[in-house]
C-alpha cells in the first residue's frame, strides 16, 4: 500500500490574461502545510474508492498507467472548490498512490496534462513537486487564441522562480460558508470570457510588480513587502475578473479582505484563486490575534465559516509505503 500526503496551496493570481501578450496565464502561488490531503492505494482488480470526488481521478490514473485496478481510500481531504487547489492535489496524489501500489514511480509533471491538470496554472503541479513560493512561466498564447487545447495537448508551465518562505511566516485563512468558486466547465467558460476582453495594460503593471517587488521580497524573506505585493497582485487580477465574480473579490471575500487589511499585524490580504477563501499574511507571533480578526471579519460580514492558521510548506508531497 502506498500513502501520499500533500497540503493545499494559495493562488495569488496570474501574470497575464490578455491575448495581446506572448505568454498567457503565468500563475503565482505558495504551498501551505494545512489543510492536508492523504490518499492510500493498493492493487486491486477494478477500481474501488471511498470518495466520490476522487473516483474519476483514480479511474483515469488506472487507465493511464495501464494497471488492473486499485483500491483507494481518502483519509484526509482538502475542502473542495474554495481556492485551495483541491482538484490538482487530489488528481496527482491519486496518480502517485496508484503507481506506488504497483512499485512504479511517475513524474507528476509529465502526466498531469493527461489528467486534465495544469491547463492554465502550473502552481498546483509545482507545489506538489517541491512546495515553496512559485511563479510559473505560463503557456504560449497561440495555444489559446481560438479555443483551449484538447486534454493532454499542453505541457505543464515551467517554474521560472521558486523561493522558500521563512518558517515563521503564517497565513491565516478565512473560509466563509459561501457559494464555492468556479470549477469545471463553468470555470472554463468564465476564463474564456475574461481572456477575450482582458486589458493588456494590467499585465504590464503586474510585470513590474512581480519583478520589482514580489520576487525581491520572496528572495529576501521580507514579509511586509511580500504581503503588500501579493495583495496588490490580487486586486489587479480582480479587475480582470470583476464581471465574472461580482466585483474585485467574490462576495463576501471583499468584506473579509477589508477587515483583515486594517489589522496592523497583517502584511497583506487577498482572495485565493476564485475564492471564497481569503488569506492574510502575518507572522507566528501574531497568528492568534490575526485569527481573531478573521473570526471578527466573518461575524461582521454576517457569515459563518472556518478560520485556519497555516504556514508555508517548503517541500513536496510525502510518499510512503505501508
């Protein structure tokens, strides 16, 4: 039996959504230690799985690896479609676990397109591999000028920068009980709509932000500058998404971001991916007080939800034989 454990990820935004530029997308994100996913697999005839969301990924992995089958259990799970990267991590964990059950090793980057992953962002694959803070290089724009390529007809975007955030950084997550973010065909349709009308000027502003502020902050461990930069990156991305998600942030994320941003212990706050999860960048010394600010923010927004404190995770998925 092979067990694969991996944490979630925060997605701060894309570098470009305009067809006027040579590279499209280009994700920016970071691996987090919690919440975590854990998948176990052992050889079997046919496919059995105790998790409905994982079953299609297990079936695809079994077919792709050309093995007889697998019995798979999902011991721990990431919240689905809330901006923490559950789909990619579940797909890759299922693939690696099934392969391990047959004493095979696989390269997640090589096989991710066959699992219909990394068609836009390469952050999920990159953090599964090595964790850390990652910037990917996006896809050649010509692949997307008419319609998205068919499943598997792309390669995972290359990692163009990776840094390991300090261990004393913390991300306080507020996950409101609100409509989940886009996924599946609805996400594809929303992204096509955004890309078709995206202002290239925003990409130019983001380029300066990434090279002049975000990457130096990540390289030097400057939490204050990092938080400011990722928060601004999120706001700029929100200008692209406003028509699709009902504003710069998906409601009620905007209210949560505003409240968290007023806390002097918060270096920056924003929405992860399509939301509704909101993150706040802070330090270990302030995690309790910022977590309380997050709870207060949920209450002020008249919204139930969960608050979680996590730290960066600077390693990839853990694979063990049991």
